[in-house]
C-alpha cells in the first residue's frame, strides 16, 4: 500500500519521461531478428520490455544492457536456438502477441507463457491470421489463451482485413510476413500505431504503404542499426493531465514522442481547453519527437470517439480522471478494447473513480463522466494494472484527502521512475 497526499500542489518545471514502451519492444525484436549489431539509446527499462530482452537471450541472442543503453549482437533469426525453458512474457501483451508473429515463421519450437492477467487476454485475434498463413500454434481452449506452443513453420503471405484496430495484431502479421513466401497485405479501417512499419524501414526492410494498407514482401533480410527511443507520450500523459488540472501549473515535456498515431491526448487536452504548445519538433524521418508545454486551464467536457480512439487508447484512464474536473459531460465511445487490456479498464476506472465521489457511468464501449466533482481521498486498487495505479496517484493531486494505492508496484511495468518524477514536479509533499 502506498499513500499519496498533497497539500495545495502545483506542477512546475520540465520533465523527460522514460523511453516509449512500444518502440523499446520493437527495437529489441528487430535488433534480434537482424544479423549483426544494433545499438539502442533511451530504452525503457520497465518490466514489460525486460521480459522481451529475456526471451531473446533464451534464443541465443547476445543483449547487453547498461541502464537505458542496449547493445544487441545477433546471429540473425535463422541461427536462433530452440529454448530449453518456456518463454515468459510476464504481464506484457505486446511481447506475447508480437512474439507469436515472429516465432511462427522461425526455425525453432517454443512455448510462450504469461502471468495471470496476460493468460486471460485474447490471443485468437493473432493466432487466427497466423494459422491462415500456415503457422503451427497450439494451446488449450482452442488456442485463444497462453500458454501457446509454436512450432516454427514455412509461412505464406496473406491479404488480411483487420477486424479490430490493434497495432499488436498488425505487427504480428507483418513480422510473420517478413518470413513468409510472397507478399503479405494488412488492411485497417482505423489506423493503429505504426511503430513497426517505421522501424522495419529503419532496419532496411522495404514496405509499401497506401492509405490504411501496408504490404511487405517475404524473405527480406534485416541489418542491425542504431535506434534512439523517444519519451513515451503514454507515460507523459499522466503528468500532462495533472498539469492541465492543477491550478497554476505549467510543465514542459522534453523529447517526448509525437508520432501522429499516438498524439490523440494532445488533441483531447486542447478540446478540453488546456493550453498545449509544441515548442520543438524533430525526427521527421523516423519517429517524430519534440518539446511540448502544457498549461492549466478551466476544462470543459468533450466527446471522444471514432478514429481518435486507437491514438489514445492507453490514455483513457487518465483522461477519465481529467473529465471529473471538467465542466459538463465527457462521453467516451468506441473503446470496447479497454475491456481486454491488463484489466477491464472500463470497470476499473468506473469503480475506482466512483469511490472518490466522481460521477462515472460505464457503458459497453466506454464511459460517461459528469463534472466537475470534488474528489475525496480513499483506498484505490490498481488491479495490477500500471495505468490504473498511475491514475490513482494523479487523483491525489485533485482530491481533498490522501489516496492509498493497493499494489502500486505494477507501475514499474511502464514507468519505473514514476513516483520520483511525481515528487520532482510537484512543489508539495508526497508521503509514503
Ligand atoms: C501496443 C498497442 C496497443 C496498446 C499497448 C501497446 C503496441 O494495444 O494498448 O499498450 O505496442 O503495439 P493494441 O494494439 O492491442 O490495441
């Protein structure tokens, strides 16, 4: 249990958040698939990304990590060795789903496992398209859940229309497509994050992108390279929302990722009335990043639905908290994916914010929040979900009493230095 309590807080100064989780996973994966040396700077040393490193070490890839610097020396995926033990993905959906796509077309046999939460998350969305490429993936209950055993097989390209907007599914198919015979085509109705496409190109792969369609030709060899990981906008979002809500606050976010498939939070902050300025923008050729200043303002309720949802899917818990401080109704729709994240985030956010006195109604695919409400302190659960834990901690900045967070350790999954950054930014006490 951790108690977080502030007395008249104010957020001031600048913050460089840890590296992007999605990009860090992909850098380890592509650096291990490629032959030769890959050097990564700004790697996220959160638990999820460390699981990905462990897995590739078990396949015979040399990975040396010194804090946020990582050097990979890989013999190339054709020379990986079959592991003697299970490959444990921990809590990480990205590790599990992307590894399925990679292992399906490899030359090795392996079994992927996960923790209790991950073992309840749907895998069929990945195994169905992979099986139609010729993958051999088997598990109990029709192979929808971990543990799954993958016998690396000869794959054939497919033309796949995505039924859900999911970068994890898209990436798994593209990785499988890299090792398949012929061309693989992935078509999306709504664009999901495109880090895999950008990084495949950085490692020398050729991809064709036309609107919402990506094509990759199988049999391409990748070459090791250098990758710099920008700050994770999904981590910054907790402090962006805090700066927007807490009277008199102003915070600059340094070198934060600004990939347009991830910046829905910036649009929503503006829609709700917060001050958001992009002070610098770089990295146009790979992953865009820059400096963003967020200033507190009187917030208004808004509607969040449709195409923007995949660009802020992980930010919806903190957006819901912000909506409790905004005037009027905030309606979140088309976000049923929240129900199959690390926990059911619609239920978790509704239950926990309601405990503090917020007016939140859960719907099948979102939430309706009526504000502004003053929030009391209270005892909140994280459900072992890092983003619910961080939402609870930020709630302490706008609540009348202390917030006691049950199981805050899960925050290290994506943001190991979260509490240090919270106390650095806020000019008022944080209590243990
Ligand atoms: C991720 C994609 C998203 C996101 C997750 C990371 C990725 O999941 O919620 O935290 O790295 O591809 P879906 O693609 O399943 O929506």
